[in-house]
C-alpha cells in the first residue's frame, strides 16, 4: 500500500526522466528517494525525413526537425512509462518539472486520465541530485501545495 504521506515529482528534459517520492522526515525536512528513471531511446539521424527545405540549402531544417522529433519521441516514451508507473504505484497526483518545450511535447502525448494526475511546472532541474531537490524552493512549494 502506498504511503499517503509521500508526494511525487517527475523531473524531465528531452533525454532523461526521474520519478521521485518525497517523504517528510521526523525533523520536518523533505527527503527524496528516486523510484524509477527513464532515458530516451532516440538515436540521432535514424528518425529524419527528407526535408524539401533542406535540399540545396543548409541542413538547418533537418536539424530543427530532428530536435522536434527528439522531443516528441521522448514525450511518447515518458507518457507511456509514467502512466504505468503512476498506476502501478497507485499515485493520484504527480508534479512534473520540465523545460517549457518538453512540457508542451508531453502535453500532446498524455491521455486525459494521465493528464488529470499531473501538475505541470516549468523548470530545468533534471540534473539536480535528490538532496538538491529537497532544498529547492520551487519544488518544496509545489509539494506543500499538494493535498496529503
């Protein structure tokens, strides 16, 4: 049975995602425990479509398209993975911290059921350690606003 005192966050960017549980210690401090992580399976160059714009010109159009495909690819992966993680762990709500562009890509991929469990917040904090997240003001403020 899940700990009702635990609150959940997902930190993500275009290549990595980490699901963390936050519990409050006896001293009233936040403690984060990484429960699951996902890394993109996107391989540059494998997903490109020929671009009419790129013919005879610079490869800027192809690079731009590849960046968009990279975001969309990982957003699909995160959506499927996160849905399974939240359902399997019986998590009712999860705060997602990600860069704005990734949040937009993710929003396009999540179904209605999963979307209702997510609280989106812009932030590029994927590379922070669990200890750094436990001291991050924005993270702590969001978790404090969630119901117990």
